[in-house]
């Protein structure tokens, strides 16, 4: 893209950064197109950079429809280990950081330790449900290297409870 190139109609300037007068020509400081680029397009008149092709999903206020036990899990996730535990069946299994936690008492300990250690919050971004299998992609922000990260929460539901949860990067 050259400095004075017209932007495609599908790409919108974010916060009118292209031209305060509302035009579509000039220096590109930020773009949105359903995704947020990791880097920005900038032109100093001598060198023009290109938009990074690796994108993260754009944060939106769109509500995600989660099954009730999964919604309850995320509602209690970073604050109440006992409320999280009540989302699971008696013999449930959680696998996190390659460690297995079997049964409600082990799940309570795991959740209390993780919350105290990382002081994190999780924000569901997407869900894919197929029968009892529910996969949620969530942005997790906290006191750990690389924060924030997007993690995959693989739930297996059993009636109104979670029978299994595996959390992976």
C-alpha cells in the first residue's frame, strides 16, 4: 500500500486515525476489518510497511451463548473455587498445565491454587458445541509470563454438570 492509496471500502479507519477530516487517504495508523492486526501500517513518506498478516480476533461486546454449566464455570472462574467446583460432577477430571485433578476436592484445591498464584481473569471469545463436547476459546489475563493468552477450554458435559475439562494453549 502506498502512502496515498485509497483504502478498500471493507477496511475502516479506527478512531478516524487516517484523516481527522474523515477522508480515506493519508497516513495509516490503525485498521480494523473484523480482526485487529498485531502491528500497524505506517508511512513516513520514505518507507511504507505492510499490515502484519497474523491477526487476533477483535474484542467485541457480542454475547456468547454458553451451556449453563460452562457459563457458571466462567462466571465463578477467577473468584470462587467452591462455586467453580459445584459446576463439576463428583468424579470429574480437570487437566491443566499437564496435571490431572480428579474429583471435587482435588478440583477445589486446583482452582484455589491457580487463582491465588496467577490472579487472573478469563473472557470467553468463542464457543463450539457439539453434543456434550463444548470448546471455548478464552482470553486469559493475569500475573504470568506472556499474559494475555488465548486458551482452549475443552469441556465434556454430563447432564447439568461438567464431567471433564482440559485447558490447553
